[in-house]
C-alpha cells in the first residue's frame, strides 16, 4: 500500500497538469470579442481580373468612323450617314511642314446625334465639371499618307449639321484623353439655328486652339443653382479598372460621367453638377475576363444622394439595345 501512494500521487498530478495544459491551449485560440463599431468606409476587395473595356470603346469609335477620299486641290462636299454636310474648299489643308497639300486626302467623320451614342462612344457632355446641353457632336479629321493635316491659314470647313435639340447653341472644341473621354472648351462662336432647323457654321484657322479640327460640339451650359453630387456604390470586384458609369438625363439632352473617387473607393459625379429633382438613369457597364455586365438604374436626383447598384451579365449587342431604348 505504501508503494502505491507515490504512484497515485504522481498519476493525480499528471492528470491535473494535462487538464491545465488543455485549458490554456483552448484559451489561446478563442478570439477576443470586439464590441467597437468601425466607422471607416469599407474598401472593396481588390480585383486581379483583367478588363478590355477601353478597347471596347475604341472599337465602338472605330466602327462609327466614316471615311471619304477627296482631292485637296478641289472644293468638295461630303455627307455623313446621319445627314451632316461638310463643304471643304480647295487648298484648305496643310502638312506638318506648313505646305499646302494636293492630291487625295482622307477625311474621317464621326456623327453623334443621340444620348445613347454619347455613352456608346464614351463622349459625354461636360466642360471642366459643368454640365452641357448638347445639340450634337462631330469629329472631323484629315489625313494624307498617315499624317494628320491642319487647316491652312486660308483654309476652312463649312458644316451643316442636323440636330435633335433645335435650340441656339455655342461652338465647343473637344480635348480627348487616352481613355477616349472628351472635355469640352467653349470657342466663343455662337451657332444659331438655320432655316432647316439645324446648325450651319464655318470653322477657320484659329477658330480652335488646334487647327487639326477633331471633336466639335454644339452646346450651351446648363445653368441651375440647385445642384448636388451623386455617389454610386458598386458590388465588390467592380471598380475603376473594369467599370464605366454615366448619367443619362431624361429631359435634358446631355450625358455626364461618374468618376472614381480614390478616397472613398466609389464613383461620384462632378461636385455640385447635377440638378436636384431631375430624373436620370445611372448607366453602368463592366467587363471582367471577357464577360460583360451592365446596370440601368432610374432615379430622381436628391441632395447628396448615394445609390448602390447591382450589375447583371449582358452582351455588347444587348447593352447597345438597352441604351437605345432609354
């Protein structure tokens, strides 16, 4: 019996140590409870996917480009598919060496007459963050042997352009960035309606800061004092790398962009640029790993509004059809 007592004691101590060790191990894996509510803006999960959205818009612009071959030494008129008529007098273009060109030259023309096409081609109507009401957009460029030409000192182009918004306008020149986005600058040239209900105007050397022509818009500033900013929140994995958002106005002939805000990780309109009470549709398109997604969300603008949208799978054809049905 005396021999058993040390054995029992050792066994009892071993059991106690084992239980204590297990309890400690369990305590190590129990997470601490945090009752503090965070007020930080959540950051979307970074996406590692690839997107060809920029190439999508470049292809849309390429598909919309009409080409004409004319003799630069002769006065000629070209007419676009949507009815734009352009008269180009003889000897109106020069090359980079400031020599008047002769022989065949190529004229590239793009016509935008609808808000749907403004979005389809990513050519919205804002000037340094201010909303513009448009009467139609054009792009006119001249080339010879791959070199873009400029207007000669005596050169000009005379344009008769139909419009879906027959109101007296002003002429704006567009500056295009690498993504295709265009910012519009007023030229100080008034464009009144002509007898056909469209616009007739002439661009001469010096009308634009860049005599290579390019993007042209007939607009006026939308002046209203009761303005607001719109925030658009996207689902995870949709961000500025693979998504574009526009604001389609139901009763204003305009389309505005929403831009990515890197501070809050969401899309926003230009600050205080949108008229409160106006009915619009938030149009979004996203392309991830070859799959296209879109969203059409109708809203009425209120002060400091924030909208969370969802996107569903679509195709380029279906997206264009949905745009045209707005």
